[in-house]
């Protein structure tokens, strides 16, 4: 499992860091199988600093922080300029509070900047019965809902929703799936209340979702396979779906508590 660690100055901490890096390497030696054989660049190696500012090495590699642990200046509401009330900063985390905990104007969150080709890295913790998602290349256009614009990396309490809806209904709706389109390998998500590392690599029409150091799904939005899947999905009525090649990163408010941290991104030249 990929984790992020603070730099330490003591010998003990150095030893701990070496141990964890070794454990991470052992856990990420394989890749999840995918029903799309598109070859996409593997995410950049190296550990992203647990602090909110990229290290000099990360800056040289092009990494920038999307969240500084203190404010939401890099974010805005989807279709609005303000921050919806459900999104707050708590203890250095970007937190989505449940409606009962923080009533008011709800809504999805998007980055102020737009991105075309990029590698996104973050950690997410799901609450009990959580349901949310991460979206890419989102147009800031509220004439449609965010999910009607862009593909989603699903984030959900798999066990609870399997029990509520049944595994057949949850096909392609589990954590790590490309929602309603591509199914990831089962069992990649950590338990509720634990952090999960997420990476999304988007290069032109090619996209990969990584979950806890493994490739969850890989797909090509220009392929015939993609077109067939979209035509059979809930996105079929929306001709604008997944057509944008640049846009915002989006975090979904689906009325369930979520926690995010270590949000970083690097642009990739075409």
C-alpha cells in the first residue's frame, strides 16, 4: 500500500522510512487485470511529501499542491464561485460533512484551475455508508450535473451497498471502478476508516485509475469498446459525456461524509 510520510531528522525515523518504502514496493509489485489493454505511462515513482508544499525534487518533477491543509483557495463550487457549506478544512484535511452535521447549500467541489494531461495523487478516507467520487476534465457548466459531464472514479462503502442493493446491482459501482463503465479488481479498497491512496493518470483519451498502488482500471475514451459501454450505460442520454479534453478536477457531494488529504497534481506535456 502506498503511503505518504513526513521527513524525519533522526536515525530511528530514517530506518522507519526505509522499512515502509520497502513494504510499499513489495505491495505494489503487481497490477490489477483490466479488460482494456491500452498501454499508459506508469505514474511517476517517488514518495510525495506528507507536507502541503512539494519538495524541491517534486517541484522539479512538476508537482503542485491542490490543498494546503489550511484553506480552500484552490477550490470552488461546481457552477458557483463560492464554497458549498458541506466542504470544510478540519485538522489539515479537506472534509465533506454529512448534511445533518453541516446543513446549508450543498454541492460538488471543483478545482479553480483546469487540467488536460495530468497525474493526480491524493488520499481518501470513506465513512460508514459513504458514497462519493472523483471526476476529471469537468466543464464548469451547471446546465448538466457533474456526473453527466465526466467519468467518475467511484468511492463507496462496498460492503454496505452490496448488502443494501446486492452485488449484481453494484457491478461497476464499487470503489475504484470507472462508474457504470469499467469494473476494477475486487478487494483493492482498504476498510472503512482507513486511508486509501488514489492516482489518476490522464493522457489524451487514455486514462488509468490507481487504487492503493494497483491499477484498478485502464480505458481509452476514443475506443470502440468505450463507445459501446457508454451506449449501454446511464450516460447514453448525454451526448456531451466525456467529450471535454480539458477541465476541472471534481469531488462529489453525495450527502455522505468523506475525508481527503495530500491532494497533488502534475501537468504532463502533450
